[in-house]
């Protein structure tokens, strides 16, 4: 199995801050990396595929980068509606796996 | 846009079999992949498996011996059967579409999810 590890597990930031979340894969997954945002009590929503391609309809404040084993998700200016948990997910192998999540709160 | 709605029992007993149904609206299950993902309370996401409209299936090896995913084309529905339940199967179960473009694939959209509690 490909293990996905996210850091930090949680963070608290102020409105307007730039926020960065890291996701590491246990082996090379090239750029087969997706990001999702789950608001409290809701289903996850798809944000980014291919490590850096923004899904249509996802806000442009989200951006992704990385390849191989290390990836980042950046929120350019944190807003109250961005709270919740962010998950990375690898689509490289037939056994699809998610990271443990990073919970973002407003300070 | 495509919408997914899960339905099924909220409470099941250990050793029983869970059956969930997902109704698809504004789209047809005769294309794309369709599947299930679950999330235990307060925990992360676990891919259960998916099925292609042709009937080809792929399951998480950790659940493979207990899982069956199927399509009902006449009703435009996806079903999940999970047998030999234990309390560890307590989770919110999400129905998802798995989209594939240029070798990349992702889960979108997701249903709202249904909480299933396994308890005596």
C-alpha cells in the first residue's frame, strides 16, 4: 500500500493568512495526487488533481504543487469558509489511499 | 450537475449484512466509475471500492472478502453490500463518482453520506 502522510495534523491561522499543508507519499507517485476539502458535517469536495490542476469551480485561492513524494496545498488568503479538514489522495496505484487529514481553524 | 443520494439502515447488528443504495440524478451510471468511500466518526477516509459501467470492479483488499458493489441500470442506482459486520464498520458511507481524464482520476461528486452504526 502507498501510505500518505499529512502535516501538520491541525493548524490555526488568522483570516488573510497564507496557509500551506504538506502531503508525503511513501513511494514515488509522480503527480497522481488529489486534494479535497471537507467542511464540518459535510461530504468532502474535490479541489485539485494532478497535484496542481484546479478543478473547475474550485476557488482560485487554492493552489497545489509537487511531484514524486512531496506535495503542498496552499490557501492564498484564509477566509472563514475555508475551515475544515483537507485530505490528499493518491491515484497512482489501484489501491487508492488518503492522507490522515489536516484540520484548519481560524485563530 | 450529477447528484448522488445514499439510503439505507442507520443501525445494523454485528454479523449482519449491510445494504446501501445510491440513487444518481442528472446523469447516467452507464458511463464512468461509481463507488463507495467510508469515514469512521472523527477519523479519515477509506476507499471501499468501485465499479465500471461495464461491470469491472475493484475493491480495497482489506475489505474484499466482505464487499460487493453492483449497478442497477434500470433504476440508475449503485449498491453496496458489506457482510459480517463488526463495530469497526461503524462509519459514514459516501457514494462517489470516480472520474478519469488523461490518466488522472478523482472522486467527484460525493453524496451527502449516510451514517451506519453497528451495534447489538
